[in-house]
């Protein structure tokens, strides 16, 4: 390998541990988001009290534009998670493939199996995390837009 190829090969290897750590973090975040989502669902369909957006509006007196920004801020971590988890899963799949292919060419099947298992585990966990976060994002966005519409009607009635 020439020096540039060698540098890129080693550089990509340095990113495996941080990428795997971020995937684990995103999986834990997905578990947290699902738990918070279930609690919110029970509250929404259980006791029909005011929801987070309406409580924020009553406490701040913000206009519609400010409420829309509040919604975007609240949904932003979910949007970032749904987009980055699959990309990081792909990165964590591709990085171990280099050493796995090198092991294959040298006949070291134990090394191939180890690297391929890391690659598949990373992509599976990242896709599960992205799927869970996406589900929460879609439903929570609908809930917040319904709340925003209800607040808009309350503002029109107050005029």
C-alpha cells in the first residue's frame, strides 16, 4: 500500500471504537425515548389533561411562531437520531470488513468471523435504534401538531 492508502486504512480503524460507542448511546437513547413516549401515551389517553405544549404556552404566552420553534427544538434530538443511527451502522459495518477481508485472504477464519460479527451486530443495533426513534418521532410530531392546532383555536376564540 502506498502511504496515503495506509494512512486512510489506519485512520478508519481508529473510528471503530467511537462509532460503536455512539451506536450504544443511540440505542440507550432509543430505549429512553420509547419509555418517555409510553408514559406520554398513557397520560394523553388516560386523564386528558393539558399536554406539554399547552403547559408551555400557558406559562410563556408565546405566539404561534415561538410555539413552532419549541416543537422543532423538542423533536430535534429524535430527528438527529433517526438520521445518524443508520449512517453510523453503515460505518461500523464497513470498518471491520477491511480486516475481515485481509483475514480471509490469509486463511484466518477466526478473525473473519470476529470482524464480521462486530459488523453485523453494529448494523442491527443501529437500525433497531433508528426504527424505535423514528416511530416516536412520527407519533410525537402528530401529537404536537394536534396540540398546536388546539392552541390556535383557543387563540382565535380569545379574540
